C-alpha cells in the first residue's frame, strides 16, 4: 500500500513538472490595448454633445477630455490599430 501511494505521488509530481515546463515555453500572445471613447450629452435623448473623453491604451496615443462630464453618456471601444 505504501509503495503504490509513493508511486502515485511521484507520477503526480512528474506530471505537474511537465505541465509547468510547457507553460514556461509557451509564447505569450501580444495583448493589444483598446481605445475607449466616452461621449457626454446634455440629456437622455443624447441629442446634444457637450463633452468627450478618450482613454487610450495604445502606445503613443494620448488620452484626452474636453467639455462637461454629465450622467448622460455613451461608451464605445475599439482595439488599437
């Protein structure tokens, strides 16, 4: 009984090391950032734009804001070019 338990522990350890070594050699996928656009409006009908913000995770692309922040907004995102 003791011998079979010891063998099982050894097999689990070998399998764990094999899995970890495979993970270590995998090439990571380059994560692309996103650009998020927020448009602020003066009412719930979204008919009059009063402000805008852009939050960018793209290299060399700055984030900015102009106008007013309001509780009436839309948010859209797209991947970096």
